[in-house]
């Protein structure tokens, strides 16, 4: 078993790591469109072993809907388009406002809302919003990422294996 | 059929939901394979300061919406809300269990109540790895 590193990673296979100083509070993270497929819904059911008749057949909303927690992935995709932050997920606030159906295209957008230091580690918060084709808010999420598990006074000089940007798929 | 209603008492223990994690559930898929991540690869984890790979946060979280769905059904899919914090990592093959209880009730609209619950996920070693609050909506009879 490899020994845990004492230095923070400066880069990885996806490029240079974003530093705390480079995080710009208020920065618009842009937007992208996510068309939810039946395969996405099935994959989420498999990953969470979460099966319900509403996820595979009819539901009170007139068609099958996705497990609501499918909404936990797009915020990470959004962040990865602008910043390369590995770290670990720390806090997750969310609100489910409308059901998500297969075939629906959602516009995912967001911005950086905060950064702070706690217990000698660096944290950043970003907001994510998903709107449907009619411009209605479908879900919102506010996430906090601990940028490095290693404390902030450790030099940033290593080369990591894993990076922040992730494949945009469930 | 949701099991929580406006008559459910404060302190009511939510039905627990358990699952066994495994390496496959912690893989991050690409179009032609999978990535080496801190969730599957010992070297990737070590370079980030970890002594071993850790479970993906959303896999740990996943038992909470299962529990909330049993409790609220429609009132979770539309109207579900939450705030959770990861306190400790979970191992990639841990047995995890979502637990919780009803904490409070607030009027959301004329015909809906919001039922707030304390929730957490613990491992089979009794370690609370995720804690927070989640809430769902239930029908409210006219006062």
C-alpha cells in the first residue's frame, strides 16, 4: 500500500490543479444542457439500489421519473468545466422542485458563492441551478468542496492521478 | 404509499435503509472504461493524503433519498429538501445504514406541511459518516 502523501498535488492527468487563490467568488460558471436519458435513470437506480415503480413505469406525473438524487451529479460536472479541484465533497444542500423525466433537457448553470479556510484546509462553495425547457427551476444545489485533504501549509508540488473534471455521465 | 403524515409524532424513527458498498459502485465510468480515482485506486488515494480509497460521497448519500422516498413518496420527489455534511470517509466496501427521526413540522402552504427530519448515515462499525437534515411535504387538512 502506498504511503499517504504529505504534499498537495499541483497537477494531474486533467491538468494544473486550481489553487485557493484562483477561486473567484461570484464567478459565473456558465451553463450547459443535460438531456436526461432512460439509461441515466436506470444507472442511478442501479448505483443506489433504489428501485420504485415510478422510476420505471407510470408515475403521478404522467411518465416515469428519475430518482431525485440523480441531481447530485451535474453540479460536479459544472464545476469541472471551470476549475480542476479534486478534494472531497464536504457539504451538500439541495431542493427538489419538479420531477425529472427521460427525454427532458435541463439547462445547468451556477456560480461560485464562497470560499473559506477551516481547520487549516481550504473550502469553496458553488451554487447550481437546473431549469427546464419552460424556464422553470427544477432543482437547486449548493455544494461545498474541501479542496485538499492535506492541510494548506503543505507545499503544492505533487502530481496526482485523479482530477476534478469528470465524465458528464451518470 | 408514504408512511409519514401530518399525524406522525415528533421523534418518530424513520425506517432504516442499509446497503453494502463495493468497488464496482465506486467506479467513475468513461465512454471506454473507467477512471483511476481516489475511490478505486490506492495510488490515486495516497497522492491525495488518504491511507486507502474512500467511497464516493453520492454513494453514501444514496441511502438517504431511499429512506426519504419511503417516508414521503410524492412529497420527496417534489418538495424534498436537505442539507448534509460528510463527517468521515466510508470505506469502499462498508455496510452503510441511513437512519433518522422526525424533528419538527412547519406549515408550507395552506394544504401542505413540511416535516423536517434529522438524518444520518452510519457504517457497520457505528461511525456516523454523514449527518444532516432532510424534509418532505405531506398533505395538511384544513385547520
